[in-house]
């Protein structure tokens, strides 16, 4: 982020970031080079699912790479950047071999998940961005990798109508009638599209930026709750509640049990993505969608009983607080802070 945009003592945040990096360096890594998914406050590795082991999700590794990369970019710490690259190389080899897991919602055999290509698109574009500031010899390699993951998202998961599939089956016939392959996650799709926009601009892929704009509008068309406002968590690819044949996968239960909840983090993604799309295209429809989302967000998520405290991040369809975990509890702090910083930076350029 550009310096001088937000008031405050940046050294305090940099020191906290340094402590976090050191904590992860000392505690997060397993002997096999993978990252543990869960640590105690003291740094003890723990099993989040008893009997499943410590390294149950590659997303943990991805977020360590992202954290190390961002810290290295701000602090100019080449050692931490090298660690991020080593973990990226290790992760890339695991992906090549198919030797990875995505708990607590494993990808069934014979299926591919949009989330894997999507997170790797973000990992490679952020690594590439920071490598560029270091004039690093691997900068072009990471840019090319970012382009490959962008193409996977836009060629394999982009449906003909502009919607983004979350899961696709290797057997095309299954894509027609199964819950897993029919459902979509509007907020996730919108987040993915600003990742694509970022790399598409750098690679001068105007065709992809055009498709991104269609996808964002489609996600709002299918996902926006016309009755109560806000983005539904999951919908069918044709709109409305998710439907289709089920096979007993735990992810299906999550979809059916929480489809009509309203989560804070997808709305923060929608705020940034619509504003970024407007900056690229000057299409007033994106400005309208931004304002629509902003109204819902500030009418729904603030905690009226704690003016200076945490917003209530999980709501039911009518916008009332829900006292249970319906998504990984770490998601909201990460997404929300990132998107608000990005929005401030984008608005500072007087779009």
C-alpha cells in the first residue's frame, strides 16, 4: 500500500508484522516443509480435526506465503522473501503431484475446485508484485504463473452465462445435475474476479477484463437477495436455493445448511471489486452496485451495542445476528481489512 494514505504510526504495525512473521517461522512449519493448519496461542501445533494430522489444508501454506510476501515488500527483508519463495516452490510441487488436502471441506475425487486456482492466482500475483520491487530474477516466472492460473479460472470455471462454478467434475455429465457442480458462491466469485482483473491488466488481456465485468454482474444477478438485501452465501447456478443430486459430501451439508446466511467478508470483496471494475471501465452499473452493497453493509453489519468494537460478521437472511460459526472464523478479519485498505488506496487515486 502507498505510504501516507492513512494517518498513524506505521512502525507499530510493522513491528507487529515482524513478531507475527517470527512466530510463524518458529512454529508453523512441519518437518515435511508443509504448514500446520492450527497453532495454539503459545505456538503449539494442534489437530483441528482429531486424527487428520496437522497439515490438512494447502490454504494455510498459501496464507503464510502471502503474509511473508507482504512483510518482505514493506520491510525490504530479502531473507523473508526467500522463505516465501521456498514455500511457494514446495507448494507448487505438491500441487503438481496432487499431494495436498483442503480440509475442512475436501475436494472429492474426480472433481476440481475453483478455490485452488483462485488462491494460487492471488499468491503468484502478490509474489510477482513484490519481486518486481526487488528487481528479482524470478519476477517474470511468477508473472507467467499468475497468467496460467488466471487462464484456469477463466477457461475452466467460467460458465457460458458468465457465472463462476465453484466445483467442476471431470465427467461433464455430472456438471448438469449434482449439487456440488450446480452451486455457486457469489462473494467468492466476485473476489476471484478482482484477482483476474489485476493480472489481466498487467498482461494486457482486455478480453478477460470484459469477461470479468460480465461475471461480477452475473454474481449480483444470481446472488443478491431481492427480498432482504445482501449477497446470499450460496445459490444455484440458475438462481435461488442450491439444488441437485447429493452424494454425502460434507461440503454439500455446508451449502444446504448455510446458503441463505449473509457474511461480512464477501460483501467487503464486493465493495472493492465493484469499485475496481468501475475504475477500469467507467461503467456506471458498477458504481450502482457499489452503492447498493455499501448501503446494505452499513445498515446490517455494525454492532449497535459496541460502537467501538467488532462488527457482527454473521447474519441470517433477514440480517439478524447468528451466534454460530458458519465459515472459518479467521476469514472475516483477513478479507475485511485487506479490502478496506485497497479501497482507500483506490479512492486516493481519485478514480
